[in-house]
C-alpha cells in the first residue's frame, strides 16, 4: 500500500519538482559516499583499502581493527573527554549567550547597540589570529592539560549572541510587559516567559556549538599535553600520524570519532530544523 502511494505521488509530481528531488537525492548520495567509504574501510585490511579496482563492500569484516583500537589506545577516555568538554562548553555557551542576547534585544540601556556592534565585529575575527596570546594566558594561569583550559576560552561565543538575538527579537514586548505588571522579576520573565518561546533557537545553537566543539582540533591539541587528556579528534589524529601501515586500524579510529556526532544530529535533527526555520521568519 505504501509503495502504491509512493508511485502515485511520483506520477502526479510536477516535472520541475521531480527534477529538483532527483538533484537533491544525487547530492545526498555524493555527500554520504565519503562516510560510507570510511565505515566500510574500517573493516578492511590495508591491502584491501588500496586495492584497485576497490571493493565497495568488505569481503571479510575485520572487527580486529576496532578491538586493537580500544585495546591499544585509551579510546574510551578520549570519548569521555570529548563528551565532557563538548557538553559542558555548550551548556555554558547557551547560558551566557541567551543572557547576553536577551539583554541586547529586550533591555533598554545606553550603549546597547554599540555593545551589539562589538559582538558583530568579533564574528569577523578568526580564532587563529588570537590563539597565540590566548594560549599564553591559559599557560600563565596554569590551565594547560586541564578540562578548564579546553572549556573556558570557548564559552565567550559571539555567534551565539548573534543567533539568539534574532530569536528574542521575534518575541513580542507585550509578553515582557505583562510579566512586569504581574510583579515578576527580570530573571523570572527571562526564564519562565521568554525562554520557552525561543526553545527552537536554543536547540539550534546547542547542536551547532556541540558539533563545533566536538570537531575542534587545534585548540584541544594545544592544551592536551598528556595522552589521557586528549579528545577523540586529537587522539584519532595521533593515530593517523603513526608510522604503522595498518590503515584499517586508522580508519576505525576516524569512524569512532565521527559516528557519535552522526547519532546526536539524527536524534536532534527536528529541533535543529525547527530552530533554523523559526529564525528565518520574522513577523
């Protein structure tokens, strides 16, 4: 029955819509292919990976690549480090960004737009420009090879303020005024009246920031001095730099680093989509 409905919809689809859907499908296949090749290669030997023409599906699944990864490297510790750093940083970013964005959007004080202009200007400065003085500050504060050194510099997110301000601007001022008339404090208005309305925006910021911190390599590489403090990205990169010719083992490490992000995005995809859609429409 479902197949019949599908083909009936396909039959009545406009030619332009059909063409666009085919293009989107082809684009999705092209983008998914590297991930497919990564996963299948993680179950192959080095000889099978470099075989020409390649085998698009492993003839024999080599689970030993994953066994060697978790036995020979502290992969579980790397995964814990990545999750702790990404989750803690993201929660702090959401808290600080939402407070700052609410202040700039709803509170009226002198210099409000100047402060917001500074936030916008900071978006244009790449992190690599100030990473050297930032590293010197962290070193002087004796935060190298610590979770605090990985987390705190990423909490000040100007992008988060920019993103959430657009969501707060869509909330009618009458809601805040009603809360004031009922005797609610500013923080209570923010937490109980405004935040529930902008949940999609907070969800979008949470996912974007979590993925960004999870995939961060440069800063975490500079801060992590010991092997036990490495995150998955840094640990996987250290495996890639080894002289060992077992590329299946290295592919397994890359797969372990990539799969958690894919799962998290699939779980929270609807929140992310709702957040982006809400932010694109302003009444």
